[in-house]
C-alpha cells in the first residue's frame, strides 16, 4: 500500500517522533496531523479522548491517504490503540512510555516517569511497570504544564524555566535516581531546558527511535518523500505553521469532516 506515514499528536509533540522517523527512514514521505484545538489531551476524560482521537485519526487518514498511522502521543496510545486498530485498515503504531529501556539503563534501579497526568495513572502504564520494571523504584511525575511549555518553545515564544524546574523538583530529592523516562512526546523538545534544570547528570529516555524502528519493520512499501510533507490541524494558524515548517511540513490545512467534540464536563 502506498501513501505517506501519518504522524498524529495533540500538538507539536509528534514532531519529536517525526524527527526520529526522518533519521531512520530519510526517504519516507511523512504527513502530520494535530488536534491543537483540543490541546492538552493529558487533562481530558478517557471516554472523551477515545471518541475524539478516533474521529481525528480517521478523518486525517482519509484526507492524507496514509499507508500507516503513527500515534505519536503517549496519552492517546495508552488509551485508544485498540479502538484505532478496530476502525482503521492500515497499520497503527503507538507510542508508550519507555519503561523497559529505562529499567535496563538505570544503575540504581530507581528512575523517574515524566508524563501527562493521564499517562502516569493509566492501567497501561501500570502493566508496563509490572512487566518490565517490577524490581525498580519509580517516581511518577505528572507535568501537564510542560506540554504547554514545549508548545511555546516551538512557536518561538519564551519558555518559563522556573516552571520547568518546579515540575522536576520531586525527582531531585531522590538521590539514587539516575534516569528519567520522557513519557510524553512533547518533552524531548525541551531537552536543553531539562538538562539545564538537572542538578546532576541524568539519562533521559524517550521513545522516538524505538517507534522509528517499529515503523521500519511494519511498513513494507515506503512512498518517497517530496520536499515537504502535508499537514492538517484542527486549528491551523501562523504560529503552528512556523513550527511545522521548521520540521519539514507544509502549512497545515484545516482538518475537515470532524464531528463536534463530545461536551466536556
Ligand atoms: N504529546 C502527548 C503525549 O505524548 C500529550 C500532550 C497533551 O497532553 O496533549 O502524551
């Protein structure tokens, strides 16, 4: 099946995954879709999210003619992969927190999980921890404000380093902690700021390359990239265009054919 590999996220976080895909599959055509009208996802109710994610992804797959969908969002993947696979006939590759690599990387059997408030409490995350890191002590930190900070950074706005520092503080009181899982695709975009806040060397682990490897093994025929990839958004605008352009995507088109979102209580 031909067609681009469609990368989906609530906002610009999926660009960290798109960068890993471009590194591993430099000639593959990529397309991007984000539901930035409804950002952040990490604070929304589960039932609302499942319906919305399925709606956005189905509309974007139809618009792009994608041959595969990469759900470049931990908050969406830990909740909605089953629904997406049931609704779509193309391969769906998810992004889940890199618990297994972190359990291997830590030398003190103590690591952090930095993610959205939805991802840190999901049963999917509990299962990953039980299966791959039962012997480790894990400090879970929900940091939804970092999603907003990463969005600001990619739009060329000022990042609030004091706020980032405050969010990370629970990690530093645990002296043995040597590794942190970046369990939200927005967070690798803040790697410089995260390093600047760390009082000691920390191994930050994201899922980007693991996803790219998975895509490489799943996608059998790859459509070749043209200069830039098409993009769709639920709320296109100049700031988003700037961020997407810097990552090799066209100005986003409005994503048509979306149902009205369910009411949020
Ligand atoms: N980038 C998304 C993730 O990986 C979440 C951002 C949001 O809360 O919207 O979880």
